[in-house]
C-alpha cells in the first residue's frame, strides 16, 4: 500500500516576526523607509530633538513643518527603531536616530543623504537591466559616466558625496590607525586615500613616521589641512596628485589601500601591479575592504555592491575573490583580520 505523505507546511515565523507574506510586503515598500530617513535628515528632525521627549507640535515648529504629516513620518521611522514614540504621544531619540544628528561624533547623516540622492531613485528601478547586462545604467540615464555626471551635472549631489566620504573616512581612519601595527616601518603611503584621514591618523600614532597621500588631483586639492604646507604634519607628509591605476610614484615601507579596489578586474589588476612595482620585494601592502560574505554586515555590504553595479559597474569582493586578485598580482597574504564590524584587512607583502 502506498503511503501518502501530507504536504509540507511552511516553517512558522520566528516568535514576534511577521509572517512571510507580510515580510515581503514590508521589503517591497523598503523605498518608503529610505525616503523617510532622507526626509528626516533633510528636515533636521534629529538635530531639533533634544535629550528629552518632545511633543510633535513643538518639533514641527522647530523644523518648520506641519505637525500632522511630521507625526506620520516619525511614526513610520519609529517602526524601524529610528525615534521612539512615548505613551503620551511625544517622540524621543533612540541610539539609531542620534546618528542622524549633525553633531554626533559617529554621525551618518551625510551618508544617509548620499544613499538616497536623486540619481539613486532614477537608477534603482533599472537594476534588472544592470543584472542582465553586467554594466552600469548611469551612462544610459545621463549620457556620461557616473563621476563626470556627478561633478558636471549634479554639483549638489557631488557635494553630498564628498561630505559622506569625508565622514566615512574620518570614522574609519580611527579604527584603521588603532588596528594597524606599523612598528618598525619608517614610511607609509595611503593610496587612493581621499583627503588623507588615514595617513594623518597613522602619523599621529607614529611621531617619527613619514607619510604620503596619493589620489586624483581634484581630490588631494582638498586634503586635510594638517598635511598641507603650514599644517602640523606637513614636514612629515607628501601630498601626491595621481591615479593609482596609471602609476604609483611613491616609495614606502607600507602601502595602505582602502576601499578602492571596486573597479573592473583590469583596473584592479593594474593598480596592484603598480603597487608591487613601486614597493619592490618585501614591501608590505595592507588592503582594507568591505566584504559581501561578511555575515555581520552582509545587508549593508550587499546593498553597496548593488549600488556599485548601478553607478560605476563595480563590485564589492568576497574573501575568495579578494584573495584571488591579491595572489594573482604577486602578493603573499600573511593575515586576514576584521578591522571593525564592516571592514577587513588583508595584510600582505610583495613576493621576492
């Protein structure tokens, strides 16, 4: 006799979790959450809300909005732990909402604005096209590559980008400097290092060390003033305009490459080859990246990965893909370690 097996029922949701149908609805409306974060950041709601709960009417007066729609905005954000509604109808800060304040030392306001800039709302609906073709969609949208578009046609977005990158660099530079042990090295070069926050932090940590910052001319024009003539680190720092994909005209004991190996494979290979040739056998190379297989930060890093596909056709790395590119470039990997919850360091040296 044939035994008929009953149909397998779906696994029940975890206690307190919404059922799958509701979870998918929530995800499909994810743009509403991003838009609400952007609205709160642009309105300055977190800055206006002090240390004590505030009535919506008072908060609305402070940020010059209508009270009723502001309550709706705050109610939506409180569902995600951004602000908290009290029993009496007032709203208070949470650990998350404080990060939207401009004056918070770990502020993510600029980054929140950058991730929700107008171009993103044009590009995200075309993600299927980017997945289908493997190339960015910005050129089709605006008729030019992403960074020329940003700097030539969207200067306000370019300014938001620069502020966001500065904020991110300042915050991660502290972690990188604390993490790296450069004892015994006389010089360090920060390649594609933006305004130079990492190299400045390392020069603070090692008072006799010499440092160099290499990045595009328009970037290093706005280098940290401490590194420029008249700054307190200027006598130990070189600011070098250039493109690491073309050449690395800097010799150093240690090369730091942070969050720039996200281009196409050929550009990444050229950059690593240039570093290897500049440093020579034995030179130390520390590559610091977000990884899409890093479980604690996967939602964040995979979202960045998709954004890179949309805007520049780039990609974040897995541990395996990063190891492959480094070894193919003639680097020997000595250690792989987390720097903080979202960055990993690949500590390498140039093979003899």
